[in-house]
C-alpha cells in the first residue's frame, strides 16, 4: 500500500502549497541597454539587484512609450517605464487606474547640439531647429531652454523629424542647423566632434527641471503585488546609489551590456551622469506638481482637464522603501 500511498501524499502536499508567483514583468521602451541612466533597469536585472530584493523580474521590450503604455494597460506587464506626458494625457482623458511609483531616470540627459559654425545660442537666430514634432515635449522643453539662453524662438524654423537618433542624423547630414538629443545619442555619433554642444545636459535640466520619465503601474498591481512593486523600487534605488557612488562600476557593467561602445565613451557618459541617478526613487512632490503645470502649457494638453497629483502618482511605495533602506544625501532629495 505504501508505494501507492506515497505519491498521493506528495500530490496533496504540493496542492496545499501556494502557487509560484509569476515573474514581475517590467516593460521598457529600449530594445537594448540604453546609454542613459535608464540603463539601471537592465543592469539591475543582469547584476542580481532584483534577486537580492526578493523579486523575480522579467524585462518586456517594446518600442517607444505608446507601445509601453498599451502593453501595461493590456496586462502584458506589471510596470512600465513611460514618458510623464503620455501618462498625464491618459489620466486626463479618463484613465483612473494608472499611477507613477518611481522614476529611475526622471530627466533624460538632453543637450542642444548645432552644426559647425554655430558656436553659441545667439548664433541660432533665424536657423532651423529639429524637433520630434511641433507641440511635443522635446519641442516645448527645448523652446523653454533656448528662451532662457536668450534665443528668439519665434524666429526659428521648426522642423519635425521624429526620434532623437533621426534628429541627430539630420544634423550630421546638414538638414537642420541644431537639434535636441541625449548625451548617449551624441556619444554614439561616429563624427560627433564635428558638432557643437551649445547647451549641455546640466544647463538644459536647470532651465527646464521637468520629470520626463516615470515607472507606472496599475492600481490592481498595487493592490495584488504591492510587495513586489516595493522590491523593484528598492532594487533600482540601490543600483542607482551604487552607480552614483562609483561611476566606474557603471562603466564596467555597461562594457558587458554594450560591447559595441568604446570604454572611453562610457567613461565620459558616466561622468556626465554623476548627478543624474535616482538615489531616492526619483519622485518628489514639488517637482511632480511643477511638471504637471509645465506640461499643461504645451499644445498636447490643449482642452484636457487638469489632473491632481494623487490621480496619477502614488508616492507610498517609494516612501516605504526609503523607510526600509534609509534616504541618501547629496541629490534627489526625497519628498517628506
């Protein structure tokens, strides 16, 4: 009897155990590890940060924020890295179940680059300027930055070109006189020494301190998998702290993830990103309020109802993580 009874006992024991949790799916809009602080999500996975935080994470790769938002809403992932303006627009149009909970790359390291012969912002008078599209976030942000630098933006010829890589190629080909791109995009250009950086990433953010990217979840995920949400935030925050404390560590990890990049270029990027890491989760109430007010000035928000912060962001998970691991000092001051 024992040889028949044992399998039945084993089956009953297994049935009594809780089902194994599905991996926590993190949707990212980069098809490879990006050359920006956003890389922390890829590197946290590759280097065991999620495992140490006690959560099994799987990256779901899509192209651009619209696909990331669609995947999140369709239940194809539990968290998505998306543009803040896209999230705000969805909420303003009636979505009630989306919340930003952290931002591993709250400000894209944008800079303004120009063709040879244009040595300062003042030289842009009457020149052509490449943007994603008229009314887009990069357009409105760049106009704010240029206006702060004394440029008469109404005298610029605005050219819609699409994504940063396309804009960079257009600049290199002489199709526009200047454009906005990330530091990483600049570093990937084969002849980057032929363009002039008119406004670097630090100056760009100081002129337009807007939170451009967040990680969002659904309210259902917060209710059913809240512990994993916090574990993901913890892992990303700890990885960000390590890279902020030791830029060479980021270089070492990126050299593995992106063997196509020269180490010297990665070292230059690491130095540029020294103050860009979200060492306290990236969400601050005052910055989010200011971001909302700024974005509602762009054409994309014309006619949309104003939204309150609690309608699109939940700082609770981030605050719980900081209560556990303690806040870091020096940058990315956490909201109280």
